[in-house]
């Protein structure tokens, strides 16, 4: 079974930075893309950023210019550098992957990790 494990969350002041990391493990045949979702209390989960195997990136409008996603394809890891953090960035951040394993294939929004809490104080 594939596992996605996030790390790097914490408490920071507005304007500060955090770097989230995620590692995928298991019997993975291929990872087409990896990304980050977040969910704040009372709100729907939203896609924050994603990156394909070829390096094509996507960012939510709310984080453009502040967040940077990067991926190490060989290590099946993805990072999210978050700068100029705002209180509205407070959420649980989830790693996700578009991948195929011995069990099956999943789109980016079909499977995600346990999450890591990011709290930004004002």
C-alpha cells in the first residue's frame, strides 16, 4: 500500500516561512504528479499547488508568488516552500499524488496523506 507522509508544519507569525515535505513510499509503478491540498476549519479542501513529472506546476491564485512547489522524481518526494504566510493560510496541509501502484491508479484528488498543521498568527 502506498503511503504519503507529510512533515514540516508548525506555528509561525504572519510574514514568516515554512517548508513542508512529503515522501511517497510503497510499491509505486509511476507518479505522474504530486501536490498539496489544504483544509481550514469549516471550509472545503482546496488544491494549493501541484507539479507533474515533467515539471509543469499549478498554483492556486491565493498563493501565487508566495508558495513554491518542487519535486524530486527519483526520491518520490515533494516540497512546498511557503513564504510571506498569512493568517488565512492556516489549515491542515495534505500531500497528494497522481500515481499507479500494484493496487491501482489514482488521480491527484483521490488519495492523500494524514496532513500536517500549519498555523499562522497575526
